[in-house]
C-alpha cells in the first residue's frame, strides 16, 4: 500500500521548498539533488502525529510549457493527478497574483482536497494580509511562516485529517497504482535483494530520489525509463516486525 501523496504547489518563490523543509525537519537531508536527475521533482517521506505521507515539491514541474498558462496548468494538473491532498502556497506578503488565481481555478476543478496556505505570515501583525486569499475560492487560508514555523502545526493537523490512516503493519509485496508502476523485490533476508536492487537502479542515470522507508521497512527509488517512471521497492525481507536502521541495507 503506497503512502498518501501530498503535493505542494504554487508559483515560484512563495516558499514551497521552505515549507517542505520545515515539515520534514531533520529528514530534510534526504531531500537532495543527485547527478543525472532529469527533472527537479523532490519527494520526501514525512509524518505528523504518527501519520506518514510523502511530500512532493512540485517546484520544477514546469518544463516545456511556452506560455504562463501552459506552465501553470502542467504543474497543477500533474500535482492533482497524483495527490491525495494539495498544499497550495500563496505569498501573503505579496497578495493574490494573476498566476495564483490561475492555479486556484485549476485546483478548484480537481478532486483532491486543497489546503490554502498563506505563507510569510511571520507574526500576528501580518495576519490581516491573509484574508485577501479568500477570493481564491478555496476556503479560509491557514496562516503560516514556513521560515519560522509559525502556524505549521495547525496546518498539519488539518492536512492529516484529510489523509487515510495507515495500517501499522504493512508488508509491501507488489504495488501498482495509477500514478507510477512499482516493482517490489521480496525474499528471505540475505538472498541478495539489495544487491539486485542496486544493480537494477545502478546503471540508470536518472534516479529521482532515494527514500528510506522506516515505516514500511522498505527503500524506494524511482527510476526514469523510456516507458515512464518505475518505482523499485527494496523490502527488508519477510520479517513482519523488524525495523532496519536507515541506510544499513544499502
Ligand atoms: P519556492 O520557490 O516556492 O520553493 O520558494 P522558496 O522556499 O525557495 O522560498 C523563496 C524565498 O522566500 C526564500 O528567500 C525564502 O527564505 C523566503 N521565505 C519562504 N518562506 C518564508 C516565510 O515564511 N517568511 C519569510 N519572510 N520568507 C520566507
Ligand atoms: Mg522551490
């Protein structure tokens, strides 16, 4: 069972990446670019109040589009297609721009719940600025300061209320969902799963991300192939209750 995907969308410079880093905290270290990455898409596992999810920073999902319209819709549609929930970030210190309004229009038509994030509300004196965002038609905004952490707890409380609860004992054997084709490598401990995993992904240039999965006892890597992205899942073995330390398997 795949973790719920939470997409962070919004125009450049509103604070999407800062918000991602704020939410993942110590784990931000695993959000890193690797040589050969073909697109600037960052996925990282996070959790709040025991609810795990995958955050997707959509910052780089704008290649190819010629017009602003095309770029905005590519980013937003892609995010919506994959996401269980969307964090739509707007810079409250700037107010609503035309680009924000276009993203909002697309998000309103999508099926995923959208939480409207009024970012850069660094202190209570700036809170009044967030009310302009109500005009986007996505409900009341959550005022936050991604930089300082203000308000992010309330935002995350609201977010996890939209996510399906994860079973606490999950063994991944085969996963295929409508977002990405996934291949799980299963077998007894020490038969060479991680070696096979590393061989499968090692020759590929375009490893998008590595995600140590402490909750699922598995490690995912998404590889770009000619047929689209494939997620390889290196399971820790058939031990239901075991926990592996991050990084010990490869
Ligand atoms: P992105 O392009 O949407 O990913 O935006 P970034 O996360 O790269 O942030 C753009 C700029 O806004 C950076 O200089 C951040 O330091 C700044 N920034 C992000 N969040 C906040 C915030 O809550 N308050 C303030 N004052 N600045 C912020
Ligand atoms: Mg960014």
